[in-house]
DNA sequence: TATAGTACTATGTATTGCATAGTACTACTG
DNA sequence: CAGTAGTACTATGCAATACATAGTACTATA
């Protein structure tokens, strides 16, 4: 069945690639386990669910951008606390740049008049 | 074979959903055929290739956000000139809003300090 | 021992960007 | 008229990620 064109669907597509950026950003500030990350992103209106987050954390760890340690908890099972690696920090810098460029380009494409407008600063 | 974590790959993922927005934005300004769109986006540093653009234009047309008319050309085959529909204009407004919210949220997540920073405006 | 809450793993689906191969139209040249 | 180059478009399949769903395991409490 072909996809319906809806803003919900397009937003889901827009989120692809972006969650990686914001999760690395959260971990650049503090070590965290999954629930910390979910709560911190919720404050910035980025809703991430566990079924998305766990596979993504695993991908990032397998890509050597993250490491983790187990920590006991008194509230339930032990938790995986994730830490950004040095490689992860470098990657995040590049990703920030990529994101900034993309947002600039999209906003230009959204507002640009005809080709004679290229001297706009 | 598992994907390598590269900024090129993540940028490709980030572009998902975004091309729809910028193509509709181009067509909100002027009717255009595929090559016009490619050239106009190139000026804003958004590189789109034909193999991506044609299927996307077809999807948007099938979703009733676009219509087209054939126009003869003296340089080669006839061209499909695309026009935004009224439904397309409404959809684009919603998409603009979705995009603005997403960019704001991502930028907040990138820079936010701990939870005590919530009174920042 | 059983249950609720919490943390994580495994798996599959839906969707789009993109590459590749192919067909068709027009102008130009021989 | 036939052949070629340039241009415009169609058809198809692959790669990758967001997300849903089902399941397992740990801890505290009754």
C-alpha cells in the first residue's frame, strides 16, 4: 500500500538522521542511560521511544562513537551508562556542521526569490 | 553488511523528508519542470539528482499536491511543468511549521544545559 | 512465591534517497 | 532518409533508519 502524504509521515522521515545528532549531543554533556536521554530530549520537544533509542545506541556503540558501563540500580535492573568516545566527539563536530549547512540550505531554498537574489546576506 | 557510521550516510538520512519540503517551496514560487528545480536547488547548495527527483515528483502528484501539463520544447522532448495545487499549498504551510519546530527542538537539544536551564528564552 | 515496575534485547515493517538501466523526443549532420 | 548527440522522463531495486511489537531479565514489595 503506497504511503499517504501526511505531515506526520514526512516528519518521521525528517527525523531520520537527526536523532543520532541529538543523542550524541546529550551524551556530550553528561554520561546517561536510556531513560535519562529520553527525558532530556522530551524537554526539548523531541519525543524518542525505547524501540527507537536502544537499536540506535547499539549502532552508535558498534560504530565506536560510544562506550558504556553497567551500573547497579536500586530501582530495578542494572543500567547501561553511555559515554561519548573521542571518535564520537569528533564525529559530533562534523555532524553539527552538516546539520548547520543543511538547515541554512533548506531555509534559503524556502525563501529564495529568483536567481537575481544571490547578493542577499 | 552493517552500515558504516559516516557523516555522508547520516546526511543522506537527514535529507529524507526534507527534499519534499524544498521542492514544494520551489514550486510555490514558480511552475517548473525537473531541470528548473534541480538548478534552483543547486543555487542553495541542495544537490538533487534526477533519479531522486522524478519519483518524488510522481509521489507528490499522486498525493494531489501537484499537477502538471506537457509543454513542447525546441531543445528535446516535451517537458512536464509542475504546478502546486491548493491542497499542496496547505500542505506546504504545515510542512514549514513542522520543519521550524523540528529545527528549534534540535538546536535546543544541541545546546541545552542541565534541566535548570528551562527558563531560557 | 507472585507481582509490578523498570531496563534492555530481538525482530520485522514502512518509507525515502539514490543508483542504474532503459525508452522516447528533438535537432543536427551526412 | 538514417544515424547520432543531447535532453527528458520512466521503471526498478537497494540501503538505511525510525518505529512498533514481543520477549527476557532484574529489583523491590506484598
